[in-house]
């Protein structure tokens, strides 16, 4: 399990995420900064969420498991959240200053029994019949879901019937996330 990220590491990740999005939108390449912080070199999954001024979602893409450093992962998924989230048109250079970035640094996923899922602590991944879906821990609390609702909605996200998590052969994984954002 990864140690919690220090404030300085969190700040550097947020600055780097915004810089790589800005560079990409301008048609430039943002080099990976030299870092001495071991936490930023550690392989770790991450999601980058973009929010409008009113708090509405503008993009969210992530990678759960990776062999790349969290710095590299955040750079990759930040650009993807801004440009390839299929739910939204690509972000423009003009709107970038109005967007707030949020990063979710993930723990490795592990199998979990449905009774052990803790709303607000765990994110969920469901896999069944060639389909999979994922919800970050903060989604359940944002919507006020209880455990069963959270389990139902992760199935729905996968395009499965809501109660699929109860079926034999359904794989359920949980992970935790350190969530931090620009002020």
C-alpha cells in the first residue's frame, strides 16, 4: 500500500497536470520534470477530473493499474480527460483557466466481498461477462448512496443489470483514493 502523498507532492502533481494540458492544447510537448521526490516516482494509478466553475463535470479519465510513475500517469490521464472523454467535446485553450483540476491517487485494487464495501472509503470495479465498470469513492458520497446503491450503480456503469454484483462469477474489486484539487 502506498503512503499518503505529502502536500508538496500533491501540489506538484496538480501543477504538472495543468501544465501538460495547457501544452497539449497549444500543440506543444510538456517535458516530464526532474523530481527528487520518491513519492512521485512510485508506480500508482490515478484519475484526473476536470470541473467547471459551477462544479459540474467536464471530463474524467484515469488508469487504475500501471507500471509508470504517478507523475507520468497523471500527465497521461490529464490530457486524456481534457481531450478524449467521450462524454464531452475536447477542452479548449480558452476554457482551461476556468476549469478546476482534481486528482485521485489510487491504491492497487483488491478483491472485496460486497458486505465489506465502505461507502466513502472504497472505489469499486465490477467485471462480469466481458464488461467492466468503475466508480471512484467520491461518487457514492456525492450522490448520497448507501452500499447497495453504490454496488448497483457500478454494475449499471458497466452496462450490466443493477444486481449483477450478487451473481456468481461477478468479480468485485475495491480501491481507495487520495482526492485533492486546486483551490
